């Protein structure tokens, strides 16, 4: 599962970081630091999401 999670982390993290940056732009944030913070938040949010997706794909999901 760890290898699958490492493979999935890149696409999931970049997607969530992009979504967070777009959400920050729509909310009116225009500076460098707010946008970097939004991207970092999306990247951090990707860790539990990636682990959950990997668990579901390997059939180890909690029921």
C-alpha cells in the first residue's frame, strides 16, 4: 500500500493544491504568501486523502 500511496501522492497533491489556489484567488487573495499558503494547505490535505484512496484501492478500508 505504501508504494501505491507514493505513486498517487503526486497527482492528488498537485490537484488539491491547484484547487486551493483557485479557491484563494476567487476569495480575493492576491499576494504571494496567501497563494503559497493555500498551495501548502492543499499539499498537506493530500496526505490523508492519498492514504484513504490507497486503502480503498487495496481493499483495506475500515468498515
